């Protein structure tokens, strides 16, 4: 019996000692003062959405219906464009209307008509403010017109005659206060064998870097109806003359139509197009020659598409440039308006922020400067077009 008593006592003593030691350490830790807390403010959220403001409301101003937003900034003024319609139909007695804001989008002027072509339907506004060249500060608006009593799927080929789709350009040199007469640029922007052409809708761009710096690039799609393809038109002389680039290859079984472009690093251009029934994803391509040619269109897996137009814009945030994409976060319905941000020129979309739950259709973002953007978007079953302010806080590139 003595043989096991002594070892047992030793084990008990050691266990009690270990317990006492642990209790003592715990007591000592409890007695230590808490760590100092930094008084630095918490890291701000990378995306902040502000209060939305109505810009176009159906029945207010000159038209019962407003659709198809486009937006640009000229100096301190923000210019919002839309089709002013008599009814919801795409083709009718549509006019081009404009509302402006001189306080960053907080308040807006009453819409006014800036282009009305008798017996013609005006469609697909695509706008840009020139930042360089002899006409820096000039605003260009590109639109198409159709006979008011027809449909897009019944347009004739060729470039002449009253029954063809025509392309028009008008300009303003005073931030939208006055506008030139529309200039017919059909022969420079629509192929004669294509019965339709549609700019954007949304934004055109002027390139900032590379061998094509100063070039104006306007994104287009062309018919036949239901078998659309996309391309860009470009001007190296401030819009005096225009050239048509090659059609972007690929895209099947979907068809790319309503399209936007943006400039990214290395002077490349990225293209982002609506997928008309097929992939349920946006279609993308890249150009290394200023929009003259494009890589093969491929689905962008992280960007859903319920067959709806969407917005794309390169935005300066501090010392870096990011891509902002606005569209529907759905593959089946025009709903869940969302902002996606890419930090790597569209290779991936790292940040995502809800803009407008519920109905959300066409949209157009604009760079307001200082990491702020505004999104002009159709909501409320097309009853209104609303301006949504957003602030981006993206860390500087390491």
C-alpha cells in the first residue's frame, strides 16, 4: 500500500501547484489595466449612397413619359438627358429633353426640349463633354431618328430616303444653355447595309492617354433587328469627321446590342454590352487601338444581365482610376439596381453596393470629381428617372 501512496501525494501536490499557478496568472491578468484604445476614427465604408432626387417625372414638364437616361458634366454643371415620349413605346413622337443641375445634383431644372424633329422619333441619346483640344468644354449629343409611325424592325437599308434610320449630332459650347442645329452624320456612323444603328445609350468618351489621346469614341450597335452587333465610331478632330470601327466578333448565341465603353490602363478600351437573350451575363471585349478593332465578345460571369441596358464609367478616386458599372442584380428581371466597382480594369468586380431595390432599368453613371459619382436611373416602372449620388472611398494603389 505504501508503494502507491507516495507517488499519489506527489501527483496531487503538483496538480494543486499547477492550479494555484494558473489561478495566480489569471488574477494577475485581471489586475492589469485594459489596453489603450486608439482614438483614430474607424475606416469609412468604401461606398456611400446618398439621397436620391427625381430629375424626370412622367407628366411633369413637356412629356407624359421619360425614358433612356444619359448624363455628362460640363464645368460645374451636370446635364441629364432623356427621351421625352408621348407614350411608353420606343418609337413615336419622341423628343430629346434636358434637365440641368448647378449644385452637384441636389436640385434640377425643369426639363426642356432641345431637339424636336417633326414626324420623327428621336432615340438613344449618347453624350460626352470634351476635356481637351480646340473645343474643350463642348458637349456633344448623338441621337438617332426614325419615322414616327414605324418600328425598329421595319427600317430600310441604304443611307437616303425618309424611311431610313438617321444619325444626328448636336453640340453646345455653353454647358447646355444653347444648342446647334442637328447635323446629319448618318453616312459616317451607320453602315448602309445595316437597317438600324443605335448609339449607347448613355455616354461616349474622349480618350486621355496613349497615341489616340483626344479621340472621341461613340459606342454603337447595328441591326438587323434581333441579330445585333456592336462597334464604335471615332473622331480625331473634335467631331468634325468620323470613322467606323470594325464590328466586335463573337457574342453568339446571345446578341450584343446596347453598349458602353470606358478607357482603362495602358490606354486600352473595354466594352460592356447588353446580352440580348442568351448568356444572362454582360458581354465584354477589349480594344488596344482606340476602338478600331475589338477582341472576341465573351460573357462577364460576375455581372448578371436580365436583357437590359447598363452603365459603365471610368472614375478617378484620388490617385487611382476605377471602373464603375451600374445595372440590375438579376438575370431574370429589371430589378435590384446595383453599383459594381472594378479595381483591375474589369478583370474582376471586387466591390458591390445596392443603389435602388425594386424596379430598376436603364442607367448612366457620371464622374462628378473627388471620388463622387451620380447615377441617373429609371425606376418606379418607368414613371421617373432619378439621380442617385454615390461617394467612393477607395484606398490608394499600393
